[in-house]
């Protein structure tokens, strides 16, 4: 026969198990995003000796019409300088002072592409990170379309020609 204290402990243990099971189900179930959700996006650009193209690429990205529901810019641009010997870092620093959503990271001499990406990822704040090159021959609509398919995976899947998507965080 169980006394009152044992019954209370048993009831509390069962309540704890139910709460734990509910938390496990919530953690493992796909997350539902609110309607109109736009994840914060980080655009990561790797560049070496790109003074001829980097300003145009950044100015193009600064004009990206990707805003949150308050109408504020919903992305940042992280440029990783891979030890350029030209004026690339100075150009990026000047543009970073002008626009608030641009950051400059520097990869050391001899650092590989992976180390450069890691240096940039440390500064990225986005839910999704896209790695771009400095050719600048991509269209902002293509970037936005890629983000749309990240947000709405049931709509299909798009693999753009230039940007590489690292995925949602």
C-alpha cells in the first residue's frame, strides 16, 4: 500500500515525464514560421585584389530590397579580404562607414578558402548565409528568389548559379 507522500511523488514524476515528452516532440517537430517571416540574411563575399569590382558589388547589394516587417534592412554584408595587395580593404572600410550593414573581416596570409569563410562566419548574424563571389553578374531578384525557397521549402527548391547557400541557422 502506498502512503500519501509516495502517491504525490508518483504524480509529480508522471507530470514531469509528460512535460519532458512534450518538450521532445516540440524540439523534433518542424518549426512553423509566422506568416510573412523573413529571416535575417548574411551575404558573405570572399575577395582578393578586387578593387576593380568590389565597390560595384557592394553598392548593388546595398540596394537589395529585402526588408523586415518594420521596413528596416534585413541583411548584412560581410566581406572577407583574403590578404589583398591592392586597395580592396580600404574601399570596403569606406563603404562600411557609409552603410551600417557592411562588415570587413580579414583572412591572414596563406589562409585557405575554408579559413576565410570561417573568418567571415564569425561576423555573420543571419539565419541564412549566402556565399557570393565578386563577379557581380548575379541579379538581386535571384538572391531574393533563393531566400524565398529557404523560407518556403514546400514550394520547391532552387539552386542558383552563383550564390552558394550555407543554410538556415
